[in-house]
């Protein structure tokens, strides 16, 4: 490979990394509605160059949040492997809400209607969360009337912190989640019936 070819590849890799970094920043600030042109402009590349690297918004979002999707799946897997069902359940609620509080873009990516992008991840996560709920109930630590759909309620409440400084959002989210987890334990008063809520409502 010639020196010029090597330099071109290095430049392309640098542009790609810059586009992904800028995308994460803008998605976190403004959600997934950020125009591709705005991403290209902040990254200092042409729109045509951006589309050559990422032909669709979906492909850009998926690439930008690959690490976060992996972290989310790892959290679920670790929770299922935890011998303490309540601790596993609690850990998922805490960590998912922390991800949401620190990265608005990831929340949008996770609940977005991009079927080809993440449907398998989302469906598996939802199924595994249902398993965590069943295990925690069977252990006698999670209230019997808790529904997996209550996760959407938790995320909707936590999403109210979007837009405040990250350090404030994290602290407030941790306090909110602590309150909610206490209410999920057995021994508290009965609740109204659960409402079947789609995760897509989190960003409504």
C-alpha cells in the first residue's frame, strides 16, 4: 500500500470516528430527529460523504449505539445469572434508568421504531425482563401485581428528567428509582390494574 493510500484510509477512519462521536452528542442533546445534514456539518464532512458511510439514519443510529446496546444486553444477562432474583430485578431497573438519565439518544434508539435495527435486541430484552419479573415474584420479594408493562411507566417517569444537566439527572434518577423499588416490594397496598403500555410511549 502506498503512503497516499494509507493516508486516505487513516483520514476515512478519522472521519468515521468523528461522525459517530458527533452523532452520539447530537442524539443525546436532541433525540433522533437531528437531520443528517446537521450531523455532517458539526462533524466537518460533506453530506454525501456521510451518506456513503451510513446510507440511512437507522444504520447511523445502530452504529453509534452499538456499545450501549451491548451494555444493555449484558445487564440483562448478568441479572438472569444472579442467584438473588430481587437483586437481579433491581439491578436492571437501576442500570437501565441510569442509561436513560445519562444518554437521551440511547433511550430514543432503544424504543425507536426501526425494526431492522434492533427488534431482536428489544424483543429478547423484553422477554428476559419478563423472566426476571417471574423469578422475583416466585422468590416472594416482588409484589404479585407487578406487570412487566410497569417498566414502561418507570421509564416514562424517569424520562421526565431529560433536558436537565446530566449530574442532576443522575442524582434525581437514583432517588426516583429508589422510591419506586421500595413500592415494588411485597407487603404494600394493592394497586389499580396494570396498563399495557408500549415502550414506544416513553418518548411521547
